[in-house]
C-alpha cells in the first residue's frame, strides 16, 4: 500500500479537528518535547522545525512569554536575559528578587537559586547535565515558607502580543502550545505537581497525613498565582496549554489523594482557562487507568500521556478509548523507549498501527511518544512517521 501524500487539511486544522473530538483526514502524530541534547547529539544540531520537516511529523511550536504589572512594582529580572528550555523571562519586584550562585561540583553543573524577600531568603539547589535539570534541594523547607511565598511572590501574566506574533508567524504549520505558569527556577503547571517540586513529593505525602490543612493552604497559594496568569490569557492564540504533572499519577498517589488534593484545584484552573478561551491538556505521565474518569470529569479538552506499562505507566489504550474516548481527546500512548531505539523498523510500524487500531477509531486521538526522549535511531523515527502517515480515515 502506498503512503498517501495529498492530505486534505493542514497540520493545524488536523490538530484542532482532533482536539475537538473529530476525525480528520488522518491520525495526527507528533512528539511531546524535542530535547535540545537529542537534536545536538543525534541530529547535528538542527532546529525543532527542521526536525519536524525532516521526518514529516505534525509540528508543535512551544511558546512562552510573560508580562508583568508595573502598578504592583513588578519588572523583568534584569539578570535574566537568556531564556532556557521552555522558559519565559522571570518577573521580579523589590520584594521578590532572584540571585543565582554557582556551586562547585565534580560531576554536575550546580547552582543555588535564591529568592530574596524582606523577611527571608528562600533557596533551592539545581543540578544539570546535558540532558535535563533536577532538584538537589527543595525551596520550601519550613511550613512557614509558604507564608513568605504568599506575601511577596510576583504574578506573571501572559504576554498576549508576543504569543500572537509567534502564532501568526507560525501560521498553519502546526499547533501552538504552552503551559500554565510555573514557579521560578523549578516549577510545574499543576498545583499538586508544583507543590511536589517545591517541597518534595515524599514530604508532601507525609504532610497530607500529618497536616492536611497546611497542604490545602499551600495548594491554594499556588493556585491563585496560576489563576491570575490564566485570566491574562484572554485573546492569546494558543491552541493548547498544559496542566497537571506526573506526581499526581496513581503510580505516586492514590485515587483518594487525587480527588481531594489534586482535582479540586486543577479543575478550577481548567474552568478558568475555558472562560479565557483556551484549551487545556491534562498531563499525567504515570498511572492513569484508576482515575481516567476522574481526570475526564475535570473537563480538560485532552488528556496525556497514556504511558505504557513497560515504561512505568499502566495505559491500556483500547480500554481508555472505550471509557473516556467520547469525552476528551487522547494524546500519547507510544512506547518510545522500546520502539525508537534498538528494535526493527517493522516492530516500530506495528506499534504505531497498534496505537491507531486501539485508540484511533472515530478520531479524537493524537499519536505521540508518551513523553520526551533523549536518544533515538533515525531509521526508527522515519518508520514511526511513515507508518503514521498511512493511518488514514
């Protein structure tokens, strides 16, 4: 069978039709993040767009740009002029200043990230290698630290003009995607996920048992900052914004925890995003199956990542499609660990076809690796794309 080359809609239209639960000319397929180290080490340093063009993968263009409120004494951090991966310029004030300090370490690039307030300096330690960054020390060390955060933190806004400029320049080539604002230094879009980053997931789980009221207060503080950002999204030409995080998956917490400490906060943000005219994808890299309906009832437009069992998740695409496929768009499901490296091209093709057969019926499914990847065989990426192009309706 020849691969069809003349499709009836452009990539953006294909994505939007599918996000709305419909059936386009074929199944959209894409990636989550394209990691800079992968492009450098495996693709001779080409750009994201060149990657999509080379493999004929439906493109996603990630854009983040912040604005600030001068009447609140806010301004851009004058020392933060070079943005990192998926990073917008930091918003500071005289009461919320950022100072970075390098720390000598024999193995990793290490720095202390300080947030200076009139009452106390909060700090965390970040470490990095060529692939990613992680926390070696959490920001919130005492329960009273959230009072400092609540009192002095700034409230980044969306720079709608910059987002729309980027969207207009990108045109119909693909999806314009971003995420709900995250905390300086090392945050995440979802309230529970961000609290886990700032305090540590083990500490957070223990606090649920020992002091649940404090946990609710912490989540409310983080939610308020995100709510202000979401209200500023009106008129921004995003196609999809990410919320959630893997620490809310059932490989980390129970469904009861999810429904008490995750869903109420993130559901409110989803509703606010819809009021601002934005679509939300709820990201759960990890166990999803016990809470599929719970996530869907939060009313996101899409859900990801449907991580397979062999990658530490529990996704059963066929069952998930039956249970929630008529309620939300499903994104993900592909096992990049097994089928982007070290297998045969036919095995990769078979995995693409399995995903399409189990979740593609009637549309509402975007094939994607279940998260980012750092290494891949280019022949397998070509097989992935070529077989996906054959998954037509």
